[in-house]
C-alpha cells in the first residue's frame, strides 16, 4: 500500500500504478498520511481536487493500461480516495519508463544511460552531482534534474560549437552563440517550472495540515 496525504500530480500517480502493476498489485490511498514510524493519520481528501480526472490522466500515461479500480470512500467521517491496481500479466511502462514496487519503494528498473564523450571533466562531474541529488528527490525535483541532465548531454555532444577553443573561452561561432542562448533560457524556464511545482506542493501541504 502507498499512502498520500494529498493528491499528487498525474505523473506520480502513473508511476505508482505502474510499479504496483509490475509487482503483485496494490492500493494507493489518498487522504492518509504516514509518519516515519508508519503511524497513520487520516486528514481526508477534499473532492475539490477532482481525483478522478487526475487518475484518468495518469492512466493515459501508461502502456498498456493495467486493470485499475478507483473511487471515493468514507472512513471515520473523512473522504478517502482509493486506487486498486491489479497485477499485470505484461510489463507496464509509464512514459517509456518501467517502475516496480519493491517493498515500500517504487523503483525505476530501466534508467536511461547517459554517456559523455566530449572530454570536458566538469560536465561529467556536474552530471554525477545531479545523479546523487536525484536519489531521494521529490517528483518535481526529479523532473528538473532530468531536464538538466539532458542539457548537459547537449553541451557535451556539441562542444565544438559551444567551446571550440576550450571550456574557459566563449564561442565565437554564430551557431554556438545562438545555441548558448537557447540552453541558458532552457535552464531558467525549467527552474521556474520547478519553483511552480514546489509552491503547489507547499499549498497542498498547508491546506491539509
């Protein structure tokens, strides 16, 4: 079972459903918080957040869609939202990624491998820092890190356009200058998206605390 005090984004729900379907099935219970000592509290889940709509979006991210049942129930005067996931006879993926439930953890079993060949050591070092930061990251932070990793891969692949005379010198190549501006803009836009996700998570946490 997986307990969530608030309604996560559809991508998070999709990954949880995927992980249970690729294991022995299970339940996702929304409106229940679990402390580190596995003590359960029941704040309930407001129906204002349209859990059915989020679940439908989550299922659309899965291929193939496993057998899933979901509905609101009443428990101790509080509304809970229950998603029951049946074990799948075939491997289920969420946006091309395969998750599996192992104990109380949701594990990605086909992580993308990124290889750097440009020879710029700082790119590889930065990538490793991002890998380490992702181990216990929230869903929103993981998305931000994955985007930064993809940008690092572009920087490594196009090193001759971005820093043809070495990483300490700005490029004089016109295409390299344009690409540099695009990459910087992508960094900023991705970080703004991450901040928006964080503010939304804080809002949900405060609303139901």
